[in-house]
């Protein structure tokens, strides 16, 4: 079970439908495949998606930190020393998706070593999640057509609508069009990626008061400390903190400060070990939790569903597990399948997935 090598492999897969939102846009999935090798010949995998507009990471930076700093720190430790691994990685500040991918690749390797799935290792609550699809910026008619396609083809009936444009009516018109088209057949919530001010956020939420929203997510910046607290105090739906809570300490600060009343857990930024800490904290605080999406590919989505299915709290709400559908291709040998609005945890040991060597050869950008 001893870790003998750590690899960081860049790859690039274009999106067939780019995703646009208030803090940025993504046209090509330029992610990093992280592989952990052990002395038993086991290989664990995970994916790090650089999001410079959210965490400041880049593809080149993730490779550098994994190869130059993390690899020498953890080679020689065993798969059972995950807290030691975490403590060593924590000596480097930031780099959340690089750290998360190393952590999740270790869990995958552990699952393969023990002959157990990661969901079972973590908690084993269920084997599937309902799926929520994230709709990026566009005209109302295009976003309604996209929701129709997701519903008709994959049975998805929960949608997170990206908002945060100016004037706010650009976005409230989209949400209204969706509600008018689907009535109560769908669940809807909105995510502003910090695009609005607190006052704009409240104006928009009042315009949408009759649209039966589940949640509002990160509508304005958490650094607008008093404005955000004021906003959250005026809302009658849970306010989800997403990019403002990359660590358990951030969750504590935002919730106790009155700047959020719910949280998004993203395995892409807290791995399994950190996400478990955030989950337990949320459970203790009695918070609503949504399993979020860092615009993950299929490998990242396999990580998310493995985690989400492990616990009751993370499987209660639909998880954001479908944005890989907007990619032109992926790396997995067996593609993930969403049916009737549900994604099952891939069966098998570890994460239950395998990388297709031909696809990796085609999309890796370091050779
Ligand atoms: C989300 O929930 O915000 C877009 C930016 C980011 O950091 O994550 C995605 C989705
Ligand atoms: Mg978000």
C-alpha cells in the first residue's frame, strides 16, 4: 500500500457547448489527470479542473505543484496515512483542486487495494443521486430549449440557472421563461457567481418571488461582508455559499457571520477527506447541502457521485452531475449514463471507473 509515484498529466477536450457564467467561461476542458501508483501495482486516478477565476489555479500550476512539491512529500507514505498526506499538502497554501485530486486518487487506489467501492468506504448510504443540470448564460429561448433537451433525453428535472448579468432582468426573464414552460414539473435555483451587488441580488430575488426557487447561490461576493449579511437576512430561501467556502473554516465563518445559510460541497476542491469534514460540519450545524459541480469531466463527476451517495445529507437534494454532457468527449472507458434523471455510482472497486488509454493518448497535451 506504499505510494511509489504521483503523476500529473494535462489533457484538453473541447466543449460542444461552452459554459458561461458571471465569473468566467469554459470552452475547453484543460484539466489534469492525477495518478497515484503503489508498490502493489495499483493505480488510483482523479481529475483536477483548473479554475483561475475561482481559485487562481492553472493547468501548468497544478502540474508544477503536484510534481515538484506534493510528490516528494507523499511518496513513501501508505494509502492508510491519508491524514498525514493531508497535513503535508496543507503546508502549501491554496491549490485546492490539485490537493483534492491527490486525495481522491489515493482513495481510489485504496478501494482497488481493498476490493471495495469508495462510496462504501466513505459511508455507503445509497448507490445513486438525482441529477441537477447547470444552465449557462444565453437567451431565454435557448436556455428553455436546453432544459427541454436535458429533460427529454436524460429525465433531468432540476436546474441551476446561472445569473449575475446586468440588468438583472436579463436573468430573471430566463428563470420566468423556464417556470412558465415547465410549471411545477421542475425544480429551479439560481447561482450568481458573485456577479451582482447585494442590492441587485435582492431586487432580482424580489422579481422572482413568485417563481418558487429552491435556493440562491453566491449571488454577491462574500467579501462584501455587511452587504451580504443584509441580503441573506432579507431572503426567504436558503442562501448557498459555494466559492466562498473552500475549507471547513470558511464554512464556519460564513455561516456564523450570517453570510450564508446553506453550502455547496465540491469534491473537486475538497477531495473526499476534506469534503467529509465539511459534510460533518454541515450536519452538525443543520445546514442544507447541495453537491456542486466544478465543471467536472466524467472522472470528476464519478468522484462527486461516489461521495454524494455515501451520506444521507448529500443525497437528499439533486447533485450537480451532468455538465460533462456538454463536452465533446471524455477519458473514461465506460461513459457515465444519466437515465430518468438519476446517476448511479459506477459499480466496481475504488471509483468504479477506468481511463481509456487510447482516449488519454489522444487528448493528453504533454506528448
Ligand atoms: C458553480 O457552481 O459556480 C462555475 C464557476 C465555479 O467556480 O464553479 C462553476 C459552477
Ligand atoms: Mg456556484
